[in-house]
């Protein structure tokens, strides 16, 4: 009888990522390692380029800059709008930062935000309004839970089947977006409505307005508290030390006895929960219902903010404030100078393109030098 063939040992750990995602991973790492002066220079250059474009389109750049600043910070309503625009972006950015600090590339903030919005609206619409003030904490906890569970999916796929998280988190964004579309066009759509939206949430589930006559809501306070909490988690706890060690050198973390799998699962649960809370503050503090397309790509903005902020809570807060100010200021430019609102995309995307372009050029130059 022929002897049975020897069994070959299966490779340990996940399969190596495809070349395209490996290059993207390298670029994202270099973006996150950008120095503060480089990022500040990119922001200054982007504002200058946008103003030059305004001048070329026939608008007065000399009038645009003061109008932009005054609309974002020059009045109580303008400052409130800046903080409202900042809040969901800051929460998604904090979530992306936690995952990236563990070495897990979470590009799924948009999907986690969508699931969080769904989780927030379900108790606020389906539970009896007689619950009153209990509806708000229930909706917030539900949003965090929905986001956390959705964030765990790519982590489990990575650990179980070696699925590349860049691809899985990107693809799951569309699952979240189209799930939201399905719900507001079907189960959550009121019978007497032709609009793609849910019913209005109960009054007890709405975030309180902090300043009368403005849109400033309690979600801003929640985001600032969570920013401080994220800093404390990363730099004042043993868990944060293990998480950062796993991101810097998984091999060294394993030698220290840290469970990389547990750290990945924990970081993605936290990341997804923060993304889910971003959806909650939009539903409970701004829209007061679930609306198809409510997000306007807030999740993708959050990822850019995390990278431009250097994966540091203070840096993330400052960059999120910039994004909020630009979106608030563009409303003023549109009202006073008839500037197209689409130019907000220019102000917020140019810094990313500039920093990414410099790092991409350095990577190509370094490869050619070798």
C-alpha cells in the first residue's frame, strides 16, 4: 500500500493583502504620520488655492475670506452651526483613530454611521412616547450597539478568514447605505408619506438644544466628552498601551503576551460604537428623523480628519473644527456672495490631496531609488 501523503502545514495568520491594498495601506500610514507643520501648510495652501479659484470665477476673494470667517465664527448662530457640522465628523474620526491606532484600517465609518442612525431611530419611533426622557438614553445606547456590532463584522472576517479589512470595511459602507435606503422606503416610511424618510422621532428622544435660536444641541457636549475619554483611554490605561503597542509592532506585542485578536475586536467595537453615535447625533439632534442620504459622506470626512489629525485626539479635534467651520462658512458665502455650495468640497478635499500627493511622490521616488 502506498503511504498516505504527508499533510502540509497550513499557513499561520491571514493571507498577505493584495498589492493594491498594500500600497494603499502604506500611503495611509504615511498620511497618519504627517507632521503638524506639513498639515498646517496643506490647509493654508488649500485655502489660498480655493480663494484664487473664486477670483478666477469672478468672485471677490477679498470679500470671500472675511465672509467665510464671519459666517463660521462671527455670530452665535454661525458658531453653533460650525460646532454642529463638526460633531458627527469628530465622532467618526475618533472611531477611525482608535482602530488605526491598533493597526486595523477601518474605512467603514460611513456604514457604521448609517447603522448608528438606524439604531437611534428605532427606539425613538417605535417605542411608546410615554417613556419620555428614557427614550434619549435608549436611542443613544441603541445607536452605539448597532455601530459596534457592524464594526465587529470586518474584524471577525479578518481574524476568521483573513479578509483584508480595507476591502471589507469599504464594501460594508454600501451595505449600511442601502439598508438605510430600504428602511426609509419601506418598513419605516409612514403610510401617508411619499418621501424617503421615517416618521418624526418622539420629543423625548431629541437631543436638547443648548442655545435658544440656534441648532446647537447636546451632541456637541457628548462629542467633546468622548474626545477627552478617548485620549484617557489611549494614554492613561493599560488597555490603551496594549492597543498602541499592537498597532506599532504586532510581533513585539505578541512577545509581550498581548492577544492581538482581542485587541482588534475591542478596538473595532469601540470604533463602530463611536461611528454609530455620529449617526445618532444627526438623527436625534439635527434631522429628527431618518432620511435617505442624510449623511452627505460624513463617514468619509471622518476618516480624512483622523489621518490629517495625526491619529491624536487634540489634532483630530482641531481638524474636525476646521471641517465644521468650512461647511458653516460656505453657507455664508452662498447666502452673501452666491458662491456655489460645492466649493466646500474644494476647501476640505484639497488638504487631503496635497498631503497625499506629497507622500505618494515620496513613496514612488523611494521605490525608484531602490
